[in-house]
C-alpha cells in the first residue's frame, strides 16, 4: 500500500474508539440479557466484531501491527435480526431419508391401500406412490420414529424456529411455503447429522461417557 493510501492517524484512533464503545455496549447487553438467546446480545456481538475487524485492518495498514484478539463469527455465520419478543413464529423442518429397502416401503404402502380407497388411488406399485400413501396416512413424526419399518434410512435433519412480527394470513404462503425461510429470523435451530458422530470419534474419543444426543447442535 502506498503512503498516499494509508489510513490517517485520526482514522485509526476513531476505529479504536469505536471498539471501546462497542465493548461497553456488548457488556451492557450481556449484563441485561433476558436469556441465552437474547437478540440484543447477538446485535452487540456483531457490532463488536465489525468494529474490531475494522480497527485491526486500519492498524495493520497504518502501522503493520495487529491486535492480540480475534472475535469469532457465529457458528452458522448468520446473525439473528428478528424481533426481540416475537408474537408469531414458524416451525421449519427438513428431514432427509434414503429408500434403503424399496420392497418393504411398497409392501407397507400396500397394506394401507388395502384398507383405504383414497390411498389405493395413490399407490401405483412404485416407491414414489408408496411415499405418497405413507405420508398421507402417518404423521411425519411417526414416520421419523418408525422409519426402519418403512424401509428407510435417516439422513440429516434440521428444525428451525423462525420468528415473525405477526402471523401470516390464512393461505398467504401456501403457493410458495419455502420461499420465505430467512436464516436471520431463526431464533433457535436444532440440527442432527452423522457428521457430529464423526467429529465425536475424531476429537472426543477419550470422553467415553458422552451420550450421542450431546452431539446434536442447537444454534
């Protein structure tokens, strides 16, 4: 960087003052937080991270020095920007499966179709029709608890609690129910994945008393 492009001393000092102010606001937010997921704390955290990064860059550009600390990003990299006290929220769930035993899946659907004319119309002898029969007959949570009976294998799953200012009007989002899944509106999320088992095997093998459930992530 040329001397002409160097930040001024005043700019570096202003960035340092911004860090001090952000530190004070972060401490005040932590001291006054309403719970583990207080959005005010998240907002203050992000303000502090931004101010610290700006100061670090200017300090390096001007003096070729760095700060001795680093503020990590949130685990999923997406800060919460929704209402502090939501009056409405949506539950967004994704569960992935593999059809491990097609014959079992089709047989289970056949049993349902034998006693349900509506299901019989959906059942076409293939796995696609069988899935329509079974998910039309059983609640998703029941299938999740009995997936092996239906010839399925579990993949990753996630559940998001997404806050909103007000409830949607009836039928408002039915034509595009998944277009408005904004990660910044997510108050809580619960992820289940075999990748957590891999991390456990590699990093925590010595802690044999840990239960697998402890590896399910809440963000």
